[in-house]
C-alpha cells in the first residue's frame, strides 16, 4: 500500500482487496460524493459473492459482518472503524498518516486510529456495495481473526510506548469492551451472584445484537433457526480467539501475517 500510494497521482485514492468485485457504477457513484468539500473519506457497504448456506465458516462470517455493518461500521457507537476494502480517501487526507507501518498486522485498524486521532470524519455509504469473498474454512477463519485481535493488542502496546494519549484511549476502550465477559466472570467467582446475573445479561445483550443484526436484515441469508443457534456459536468463537490472542500477547509470541487461501475468480 505504501508503494502503491507513492506511484499514484489521483486526487481520490480507493483501497480494494485483490479479490474484491465492484459493480460498474461503484466508482463513479462514490467519487461523486467528494463534490462536497467536507467529505474526506468514505467507507462503502459490502456483501459476499461466494456465500454458501451449508458452509459453517460462511455462516459465522455472515453473522459477524451483519453485526459489524449495523453496529461497528455504522458509526452509531464507534467513530472511525472500517474494513480496509472499499475505502475512498482524498489524497491530502491519506497523506497525513502515510506511510503505514510495514510491521502492522492490522493496516485498516491502524489507519482508522491514526485518522481518528486527527479528527477526520468518516462517512459510511451503503450503496453500491463492494463484493467480498468469505473465507472458506473455519480453520482459516480462526487464523484470520487471530491476526486481527493479536494485531490490535500489538497496536495498543505500540501506542503505550509512543505515549500517544488519543491512541491509548481508543485502544483501551476497545480492549475494555472485549474484556467485559472475562471481567464479569472474575467478579462472579470472587463476589457472588449479583455479578453473575449482571454479566449474564451483558453477554445476552451482545448475543442479541448478533442475533438481531442478521434477523432483521431485508436481505438476510439465514433462517430464524440458524440465526438463533449460530449467533451464539459466533459469540463463543470470537471470544475463544480473543483468549488466544491475549495469551500470545502476554507471552510475547509473534505471529506472521496469515494469507487466507482464496477461490479463483
């Protein structure tokens, strides 16, 4: 990305994954939004093009990304969170944080935190979407998400070493939210039933967000039964990966960028 940016010359920069697919009107529609001078960047909606109902990895990703679109990437709760696929920037905006650290395992997350600390406003544009390819096996999905969480923890440690208060606050807030189920489990063990029920309802609330984000989608790909069952499976799946990422971070175990195998176009 650093090399491509140096070679580019346009006023608007679009970041896409190599296996992404875009409809004919995708670029022209989103670029037209930059006619407004206050628009500095746009993150676009995304949908899968290889989803299969009988593939467990695809089901878990469908639930995860429904939650991400409706809660995380919508900017309702978190500001400046996006996936590094289907993002338009004004060149002058991207110049403020380039080059990206070549050692990062979460380039999109790193970019988002840097831009957020500069007060850049992100806009989320739903249509037309970029079409992405879901990971095909649970094993590869685990490794992909492990890179995301472990990379995020490493960025937090980096922020601490740089003594960047804005970065530290953003990372701490995200880590605190991720750690809540573990925190309430510890409180339940040492301080009794109140914390058990409080933690139980908190986890139930998170499960509800996974469940409802898929259930109430107009283009939902899953049945009510699949949404009910696999929302819980997805929740457990993500927290088990977080536990491994925490272990690797504490014991300073390095992991490399895991490149997911993709289908041929």
